[in-house]
C-alpha cells in the first residue's frame, strides 16, 4: 500500500482436532476472504493445521504426514494470490518434532520457522512432544522441495522494502529474551506470532498489554493469532483472542470466543521514523538469512485506498474519558511542578500573568494557582493583569475578572489604550491604519507592562502562549512571544481546551466551573482589532485556519516527519468522514472539511512553520509535557532560514 501502510490480519479458524483436511479448508477460506479484502499478511494460530491440543497424537506418523500434505495444499491455494500466509503445524526433522510456522506466498513455502521456547509447566506440557527449535538456518526437504528451516529467517518484501517480517510462536513472546528482539534488531519491522494461549480470568488483559509492550519496546508492528473453537476443552478453553498492535498502540482485536478475523493496517513509515529517531535502537543481522519475495511480478503499483484503521482527528487528546482525565491530571501536575521549582529556585513569591479571558491565559493562571498551593504561598502574590484595549470584548473582560476573583489572585486592571495611542504618535503611525503595527503595538505594550511589574514586585512573568501558536508563529515577536517561564509552551491548542474543561469538570467551585465553560465556548481571538458590524470578535481560525487541523498536521510532521502527501492523506481519512464525530472538542463546531480546505490549511501550515522558526529559536524556558516540543534546547534544532519549497512543491502536485 502507498505511504507505507500494509494491511494485515489475524484469523482463528474453527478447527477439528486431528482433521487436517477440514482444517486446511477452513484456513483456505480465510485466505480467500483476506485476499478479497486486500490483506497482505495473514497470520493463523499455532499448530492450526492439526489443532494445538492433539497431545500424544503428535507422535502418530499418519498425523505428521497428513499435516505436511495439507500445508502443501494450503500453499497451492495461494498461487494466484499476493498475500503472505503463516500457518502452524508439527514438522518432523531428524526424528524430532518441531512446533513450526510455515510462511507461504504465491504457492511457495518461503521458510519454516520453529518455536524456540517450549513450555513445560502448569497446564502446558509441550516438551513431551516437541523440542526447541534451532536458530541456525539450514535447508530441509519438504515434500520434494528444498526449504529453509530455522529461527533466524527474515522475509523481505521487494515491493515494499520497509516490510520485513519476523516470526515467533506463542511462548516465544512470554519469555524474557524473545526471538522477536533479535528479529527486530536484525531489521524486522513486523512480527507475526502464532499462538495457542488458553483463556483464564484476567489473562486477556495481560496478553493485550504484553503484545502492546512488545510492539512498543521493539518499535514494530505485531500480529498475534490465537487458537479458538475446536481445540480440546478437556482441561482448557481457548478464546481466539487476535490482536494487532503498532509501536505500543492496539490497532485492532477480536472479541473473546468469536472465532473471527481482525484486520488493520500497520504504518511501516511510522515504524521507520520512530527507529530513525532512536539512536539507541541498534543491532545487526549476523547469522540471519533474508528471504526475498514480491507481491506481484513486474512493476508492482502500490495502491492508495481507504484505511480500515481509525485515524484520530485529535491525536493529542485520548478518546477514552478515563484516560483523558488521567492525562490531563498528569500534564497539569507537570506544568505546575515546573513552575513551582522555578519559583522556589529564584526565591520569588510573586508571579505576574496577563489574563485576557481566553483559553491560554486561563490555563496558565490555573497552573500558577496550583504551583502557589504547593509552595504554600499567598495567592495575592499572583498579579493577574487585565489590559483592555481596542478589541477587548465585554465577555472576555468580565470572564477574566471573574476567573481572577475565584482563584483569589490580585487583580490589576491596566487599560493600555492611551499608552498605545501615545506610542502611535511617537513612531508616526496612523491610528486608523489597522495593520500589523496596530496589532503588534498592543501585544508589545502588554508585555512591557508585565515585565516592569515583575521587576517592581520581584516576580517573574508567566508565559501563556501554547505550542500550536508557536508552531504557526502566531505570536508577536518580543510581545506575547516573550516571558520568563512559559507553562503552556509544549501544549497544543486542542489539549489546552481539554485541560481547561478537565478543571471545570473536577473543581468544587461552581462559580469557577461556570466561568471556565463560558471561556471554552468563546471563539479563539487575539482581540487586537475593534469589533465590526459583522462580527464582535476577531477570529483567529478564520485567519490561520482551524487549530484542530493544525494540531493534526503538527503531530505527524514533527512527531514522525511524514511527507506532505502522507500527512494530507491521513487528514483526509480523519476529517472528511463522520466516523469520529463524537470526538469533537468543545468550541469546534465543524467536524468535516473538504479536500480543498485541508490542502489549503496544510499549505498554510508549512509556510508558517518554516517562516516563523526565528521566533522558536529564542523561546523562554518551559516544561515539556508530551512527545513533541519546539524548544530549541530540546526537540527542535531547526535553522531559522530553511526553505519550505520542497514540501510545498509536493503539495502543489497534489492540487494539480
């Protein structure tokens, strides 16, 4: 698939113990279904050709011989198919039986991978029938064909070079030093696990976390296929719990006991990007054999089609309410702890903050209040300053005052209209010219007031600007761009909303909650221009674009370094459909965007991101709270004079 996506699946056929012919038919049906759904990797459970719970029947020559024939039949069924299928069966070699995975594609067995760790405790007694596999790769005879056999095999796709497949079997995942570790260090980007994990109370959750953890630790995709109905229930029950994970994120899973197939796409580009960023992820491929294969003969055209996996509209905001609440609490504590430590270090009992009645200054004031609580300081030492001017609305002004009152901070109301008008006279600027000078003069006057108050009261100025504004350069240089500690500097606008709402939902102060909800419902605005007949507010998002789009762009551009084309495609998946309509942030009424709108604002994002780096190159200190930061001392070492032409050219081609 185009842009590094590969569609994968894990399937649990309903089997009959020791009935290899029947089981092969069920497996082939799943293969045909998966091929129709354009799946490129299909994983089946451990020993699915015979059934896992055959016990001492594995010693029977008839069963071993039939299993091999049915594996060959399954392979033959894939002659005209692109997908790679992996099935489990017992393979006898030199008088010993190996629990084995057969990797099949286009009518051929690409390799046989044995299970390395054989459990022999509790309900498992595999060591009675099977021996541990071997790492070293040798050639064996398989029904007249010469086939590679061993653990150290990687299967490398020539059509998609980033798709490198490694295989482990059930217990191999559960041991401290799994084969998958070595597979990934040798270059595997996707691991397939053929499993027969019986169901116990609480085991599904543990299994789920184990798969997620393995995919996170090894920065890989992980496809886990589990045995299900048809296995013996003499002592055990198998649930067919199939899982697909990617770099710590669960993409898809089946319900327990449903005996079904689960399908999703693994983003190989994401895996490659993450490994590229981690200079500690190093290894070597010594002792490994790489088996090449192709999805199709000749020049294979990677297809672009609608993704099955869900692309979140708001990647910084968890969908789950409990997780969101937990995330907000953690972030809020990080912000407050950073400020608490800074105040304690310099011995200051005063914090100066400009409060506009908007989202960012609201969050900054709330964080400052928490820091003062932790320090045991009198909140009268928080100098909360309102500085109304030409565009200040009654709504935001009253909300700012109410918020300050509820927190118990000291309110200073310092109108700056006369000071700005005097400044216009000093520099010879026409006050009727509502240009950038008109706007920025207000921002810089406010910063001057705050800085001088900090000097006067031996305090520090708390920065309020968020990461979305910094990425877009939506800040006045040496105006609101500047502070002495920026508590919101690594928090995107969509998350600012969630944090303010979290405080509103959790506070015991009903008056405070009421004010916060109204602030959340107020359009985002710099309030630098006077109101007009058509609109009371100067709306930021009409000028730079919707913040939910820009936060989406920012996540994939800065977190993973994706190409403009891929970012655009992901945005189309997320924002041109209604599948995520319930995850609409308060204040964001528009839930669907056209292709033209997305492309337009993505172009704006790249232009502003490159052009405004000089503002980020001299940012004040501020705490990093998530995986992305634009601090020049941390995550973003970017020249201020780089050109955006390469990225914009790709977007221009998309619009043709």
